[in-house]
């Protein structure tokens, strides 16, 4: 079996409400790249790059991609490097891609995901079995509240999400420390003691000491953990050492090398793994293993993936023993099939033919061959920009 050809689509799906965080202004889901790879024996695999130019790692060392950069890198660098290779030669393929162009992990992730889909279909097994097997079939979903939401509206949305089964609320913060503390208190009062509440500051706190001070104040109301309060491993370590609740690295941990640095410096208690930041499932799986042996808990997050990327994330989230924190996944909705009104509802439609099952606040990992999804080409055409 050889990698033969590919097609690119640039897709935008309307959102339920605008979702932004401390370092973003553009809404999610606008111009994500869907990649279809075909093999010489006719197997098709799909990948996704959640292209967002404003998203990036510490100090600009890593960066999001626009749909245009993802497209160019795939066309000019990645596909020419791997055409004709066997999809099962995954380590060789990653080496080829890394030699063809430095960085651009989102484009590489799209290739990696599509090839895992192909491998699974070729051997009639779900992707999670290619990643070592499924530790859990149900992945708890954290419902994410945007940073510009009015406090009372955010509390109301969190209450509705919990009525629909959610047990973890992620509050985006980092722009206004007093607002974060107020919202934390109001959420705890409204949701009671059994719901996990965490804060993701997206590097927004002005210094490590202020992150410690305000994090400890929020922890009066049982803060599950504080995600990426500041920028850079040294500051993050300072917060981890001084704060009374756990700290999670997100922007500070993209690659396998970053995961080693997090462990080496003791910078964080948890790691937020993305399939995209790591450059695909193959590398993300390695990050999870490094974390496992360092006693670091993980979840799998992303940037509001459509059905293809969401499937990859579900396969990733089920395959690690230590990937046991709730993950921020969109609960897939299709036009005419409403799984929830509010909970995890980023989009009102999607590009797959059937939504992932949602039960008791969890998404169920699909167990068909490959990613276990059918892509709806009509919907891709409907939502395509180019
Ligand atoms: Mg984050």
C-alpha cells in the first residue's frame, strides 16, 4: 500500500456563540483544513488541521497556522516528501516530514491523522488499537466558558451545561483577575461541591507571583487546577511551586522535547496534550507516555475540532492510563440532531454523517475501523470556502 494522492478542503461551520480566550479575537471553526489522502489501493483517510494564526506556544517558538500556510506546506513540502510511502511506516514518515520542513505541526498532524485512519481501515481496527488499546470507552467532556462572557451569563450557561450531564467547567480567564475570582466564586455557589471547576488563563496573568496570589484566592472555592497562567517554563514552575492547587501546561508543551523539558524543570503537574500541537497522534502518544512515567496527569484538548479532528482526539484520549482529566471536546451536533442545547455545543452542524454518542457528560469513543467516522462530502461542500 502506497500513499497516492490527496485533496484539501477549507471548511467553516457557524458557531453557537463566539468562543475566544485571552490571546484570541477570531472565533473558532473558521477556515479549518480537512485533508483527504488516498492510497494506490483505494483506501481514503481523513485528517484535520484546526488552523488558527493567533494560537501559539511560549514566546512565539511555536505558532498556529492559517489555512493558507497549512495548505501551502502540505502542497509544497509534506506531500511531495511522503508520496509513495507505506502509511504503516509512521516513524519514517514523520522523519521525512520533519526533514522536509521545520515546524508546521498542524499540517503534519493532518497528515498523521489521515494515515492512522487509513491504517485502521486497512486492518479493520479502530485507531485506538493502533495506539495501544482503549483504557476507557467514555471520555468526560469539560464545558468551556469564553473569556469575554458576562459573569451572570457564564454562570447561567454552566448551570445549563451541568443539567445536561457535564461535570467539569473550564473557565477561560487571564484578562481581568478580579473578574476571574468573582466568576469562580459564583460558579462554585451555583454548581455545588461536586463539579470540577478549572481556570485556563492562556498565559494572561501579569506575573508568576500574581498568578500564585489570585490562584490561591480562587482555590478557596476549590479550583481543580490552573492552566497556563503565565508564559514560559521558568515562570510556570514558579507558579507550580507556590500555588496550593495543580498547574497545567498547555502553550508551554507542544512537542515531545517540550514534554521532556516540563518533566526536567518540574514546571507543571498536568499536561494538556493536543493531537495538533504535537504534530499528530504518533507524537502525542509519546508525550502521554513521558508524562505517565513522570507522574503527570493529562487530558486531550484542542481548538474546537470538527468531526475528523474530534475523532482523532477521542482515540487519543482513551489510549493513555494517565489521560484521565476531562477534555474540552465539542459535543458534535448535526443539523436536525440535537444532542444538547448548551453542553459542549460549539457548532450547530458538522461534516460527519453521525455524531459521537454522548452519555452522562461523556463522549463515547467510536469503534469502527480507522477513525470510526463517515465524512459527509455534501456538508464539506456546503461549508467549504475554497
Ligand atoms: Mg489551554
